[in-house]
C-alpha cells in the first residue's frame, strides 16, 4: 500500500511539472514597442486622405473656377477705359474732355463697340467743371444703345469756346433722311467756364466744321460780341439753314433771326435752303407754283422734266427753338436738360426756280413730284 501511494504521488508530481512546463511554453510574452493586435487594423494614409479630399471637393473647385471665369469675362466686358480729348485752349486756360467708356455686351447689336458712360470737362488742375453720365446696358439684348461724344474748339470772330457733340446709336432704328444729335457750346464768361445752353437736339448737322482737326468755325460776326452758328436742319422734304446767335459776352445761345412771333416758342421766318443733290424726279410731271407765299388762290402749273434745272431759293417755316437748361440732369435721362431746333408741319413753303421759272410750293404732292427726299 505504501509502495502504491508513493508511486501515485510520483505520477502526480510528473503531471504537475509537465503541465507547468507546457503552460510556461504557450503563455504569450509581450514585446516592447510592438502594437497590440487591435491597433494593426488598416489606417488610411495621410496622402490617401488628402487625395480623397481633393476628389471629393473637385466639383466645388470646378464650380468656383466657372464663377471666377464668368466674373473675369464680365469684368473684361464691362471694364472701364478712359479717353482724353484736348487739351483745348480757351481764354488763356486749358480744358480737357475726359470720356469714360465700356464695351457693349456680347449678344447685342452693338457687341464689342465702345459706349460712353460718363463725360467730364476738367481744367488744367484736374477739377471737374461739368459732367454728364450715360446709361449702360448691362443685359444682353438684341436692342442696344451706344453713346458717342466728341469735342473741338469753336472759333468765332468775337470769341472762342468748346463745342461738344453727343450722338446716340440705337439699334434697331427706323431709317431717317438725316440723323439726330446734340450740340452744346461752352465758354468763359467773367472768368468762369460754363455751358451756354443745354444740349441742342438737331435732326441734321452743324455747318462749317472740320472733323479732321476737331475745329469748328462760326459763320461770321453778328455784332461786336456775337457770332452766328449755322445748322442744316431737316425740314421734312429739304434742309433749311438755321442760324443761332452765340453771345460770348452773356454766355448764351438764341435764334439769330428776329421773326414774327406765333403761338408759344414758334416763329415764322424765311430761311436759306441747302442745295439738294438727291433729287429723284420722274421723266415728266407738273407742280403747282404760287407767285408769293400763302395765301395763294390761283397757283400756276410748271412743267418738270427729268433734266430740268432746279434751284432751291429759300423757305418759310415754323421753327421751334428751345435752349434747354444749363444745369446737368439729375435723373437717369442724360438729356432731360436738352433744348432743340424743330421744324413744324403747320406752315412749310419752299421757293424754287425750275428752268428759270420761280414760285412757291407747299403740298406734299408737289414736293414728291419735284423728286425731293421724303420721310419714310
């Protein structure tokens, strides 16, 4: 029994020792600096995270680029440029006309053309003495306006000034025998530079001008301190010559002819008429001629041939004059200070000489038969 007990104890000791050995062999041993198994899971690398961020934000970057490009295009299209005219020497001082311009937007009939958005007249020190702003069309449209401004010295026998002309090119527009534009005279009165009137609207043109050197000349003196400035004005079938008095001493414009006053600002006057080169007469026709201006009870018939010699001797017309305001406009209309020269239809007679025969004519039928231009 004792021998069996000792054997059992020995076997038990062997088992315990072997179990301790196996436990010691299979027990995990931590290593310094080596991460634990759960930290070995994949982690995105910083460069990959940056690439993913770049890809995710690519549409936004593209959109930003598109906005930037559009802004750049709009800025280029509407960028303001500056043009200087002059200097112009008037009464011993120099004056400069500064034009601020922008490009008309693509899609309009004026696309790519310059349009004036502001005009300033400055003295030699850069002080603004007069300014005018013009509307700028910001939306693309097939209807478009473009403003143009030019300036030059107005030289007279009794004084010198600055003449500024304004033109509006509005598309589309109905055809006219003569285009319309504005003219404004500036000068020095009592040492102060100022306008003599508002812009004068004329369907026609200024006479005695030289566009090559921007020099305008008056038609001659009217008295010791005034000169005549002549305009060729469209009068529905011909062009009459309308003289305007430029008073250098008072600094104002007014009609140069004293006429019988009619209602309002109208006046009946006899005016010279510009020669007509664009006459389109038929082969053979007749016109009614009166020996004098109206009234005329018994007009005579005058034969008109295609090769008849025609002379326009003068006219009697109802012409309306307005000098406008000398203060610049304060609203959106750059020409709400305008004056003008306009020919009425109520009384319009033309004196002609046809193959040596003189007389007055007054009806549209006679004007047309004579081959004179007409309004469409």
